[in-house]
C-alpha cells in the first residue's frame, strides 16, 4: 500500500474520531462517523484478496445502513422537538432508532453478523483498529444519550450479546473470529451498565481496548492466524507466548489480572441497582468466554504439536520484542491493585 495513502487513511481516522467525540450537533457526529468509515475501507481491502474485498463490501453496506438510521433518528427528533443537540434526544421513536443504529455500528446482537466476517477478512493491524478505535465514536454517542435510552432493550441486547459471543466463539479455529466474538461478548458487558453508570462503560471500554491491543500486537509479532499455527509459535517466542497466556486470562476476567476489574465493578453496580438476576446471568455467560480463552491459552503455551520425523523446526525470532508489547502486557496484567486510583480518576473526569 502506498505510504501516502496509508498516512491519509490514518489521519482521516483520527480526524473522524475526534470530530465525533467532540461534537454536540448530530450532523457533525454523523460526518465524523462517515469520515471514519471511508478512511478504514482502503485499509481493509489493501490485500486485494477476494475475502478482503468481500469484507470491505459487507463493512461498507452495514455502516452506511447504520449511518442512515442514525441520521433518520436525529431528524425525527429534530422534527418533533426542534433540537439538534445530541444530549436532547427525547423522542421515544428516535431513541429506539438510535439504539438500533449504534448496535449495528458496534456489532451488538442481533446486528452482529458482519463483525466476525469483516475481522476475518482484514489484515491483523486493521482488525485491531476495527476491534478498538472504530468502536470508540459509537460508544461516545451512547454515552452522551445514555439518560434517554430504553433500559429493557439495552439489557436484552446485552444479555444476548454476552450469550452469543460466548457460544459462537467455542467452535472457532480462526484467531480473528475468536477475538471478534470476544469483542461482542465484552460489548454486552458495556451495554448492560451504560444507563446506570456511563463512566463505568467508558472505563470498561478503555481496559478492553488495552487488553485487545496487547493480544493483537503479540499475535502479529508471532504471525499467528489460527489455532494450528499457535501450537507451533511457542518455539519461536517462548516468553512472548507465556505473556500471551496471561493477557488471554486477563481478557477472560480472572483475578488478580486487570480484566477482573471492569467485571467486578459492573456486577457491583448491577447489584446496587437491584438487578441481581441480570448480574448472575451475565456472570454465568462469561464462563463460556472463559472456556475459549483457556483453549487459546492452552494452545499457545501447553500443547505440543505432533512432531513427525520430517517436521521442520521453528527457530526463534531474532528481532527483540518491542517496548510497546512489554508496556501493554504489564498494564494488562498488573492494574488490579491500582483500582482505587483508577476509580478515583474516572469519577473526577
């Protein structure tokens, strides 16, 4: 890919995200989302593989539909209330349409079908952007309109996302698809709490992004795309694979790792809101996710591949592990003891 094209695409992504998260007017938010969509398309399709082209078309059609729905929602609200301010979304129909549009953009159930396919057809670096940065603007819009959203609808979508993300990830062998279903499951945790504690949703998203970035960077270094190649990657980078196991267990939400913090806080907040049943259900559903994270961890560090006589030895990668991976891995595994400071900081923001 031409370096100038790549630079323009990345700068456009930054510009679109900045416009959306800093806007108060619906038209500016919509413009930012459109810039984002157009900027990521060359990055998805740059390999010119048929699967990449298919992923690009799917992504464009879904995002265009979601943007149209969002624009229709804001126009309906403006028609009835005369308000174009994002925080003044008061018309019930507009709220439902917006929830559907944002769910489509994020990949929440039942609008999740495009996400695993698009991630599978994208290069690893682009898949990382799709799983983290591209979700930030829609979550920001949900954050600003959280006081007017329908609790029953969001809770239903959240439980369905946690369930489907867990179930569908169990039988996958492609790493990017597994991480896509992991993302859907995490979005369920964010959606269930956004009405009651929007700041907690943002904190969950930041920690999810941190853990996902670490996982993608590690997999990109070892050039691992499926479970069968993951079984041989431990001979190339033993230490990196050991830290990958910790990162995956952190994504699963096991204490004493960083990933336990958002789940713990969400369960605590749901209990305070007298939603103990929902807290129990979503906690039980997270066990499905734990299973496939353990499966990934098992394949990356414990399983020995079959070694016939003509098996080619995988030599160690000579290039050293980058400082970014070291920093992200440390944050992914060691932030739980700092939770009082993190909570104090997030409350002041």
